[in-house]
C-alpha cells in the first residue's frame, strides 16, 4: 500500500511540474491570450510567457496599417531595415506617392545619406486627401514641395516614448508636435500614426494618415 501511495504521489508531482511548460508551449503556438492566465499560476509560466513579450514587443512596429506591409522581400520590415530610408520607402506600395514626390524634389540622395533621422511618411491615402489640382500644383513647384517634404523629417531617431509629448525641429526648420501613448499617436494634432517604429538602415519611420503642412 505504501509503495502504491508513493508512486501516485510521484506521478502527481511530475504532472504538476510539466503542466506550466505545456501551457507555455501552447501560448507560443498562438493562443497566448487564453493560456496566459492559467500559466500564471506557476512561476515557470510567468517567466516563459510574459517577460519575453514585454521585453521585445516595445521595439517592434505597431499600428493597424502595419498589416499591409509585405511579409517578405525588400518591402517587408526586415527588408526595409537593410536599406536607407528613401530606398526602403520605394519598396513599400503604400508609400508610392511619397516616393514619387521625393524623386520630384530631388531628395532621394539627401534622405538616403542622412544619418539617424526620423521620417513621418504620409501614405498614398494621405496624399489623396489633398484635392488633385492642389496636389498637382505642389508637385510642380519644387521649392514648395521641398519645404513640405523636409517638414516631415526630424534630425534624430525618435522612439515611441519620445512621441508621448514631444516637440521637434524638422529639416525644414519648422516644429512638429507629437502626443499619445501605447500604439496611438498624433502629429500636430491632425495626423495619426498608422504604422509606427518602422526601422530602416538610417531612420525610424512613422507612417501617417495625413500630410503635414509647415506653419
């Protein structure tokens, strides 16, 4: 009888030890929101499932529009990280109007050769908000176009934390202000960051839904 009790006890202890690791494995497979509360009952579950996510998640791209970024190739997040910012943007289909404007203004080399900058990059939809006649007029005026585009560039790499309540001088010499927290940020109170913290070889990029206009 004693021998059977000992065996049962040993099996129960072994099962209790294995359970948190099984739950952590389930969490890694994509069901972490359901598994996390149960795994939290054991110390192993906390260290395996919660801590790494907190440490690594803050430095990754965020925002609803990030889902539209290609998963592979030069236009993916990994691909963009290898190229300077103007080249990286040219591989992102959502930024084709911006890229055309940068080329029109002759700023490709300026942006690619700059070091440690931040670019607030308007999407194609952001440019579409501007009446076509006005946009065509701006694109035909190199001086005005250059002012607008350089107003979207800050001469330092900005982290999401710095955007929480910031004011920064742009290459155009005007100022942009930023507010927000978590994954929700606004620039100049008018433009929303829709995919932020995108890394390129020489810049941090925050993709925005409205073109910023110098004051």
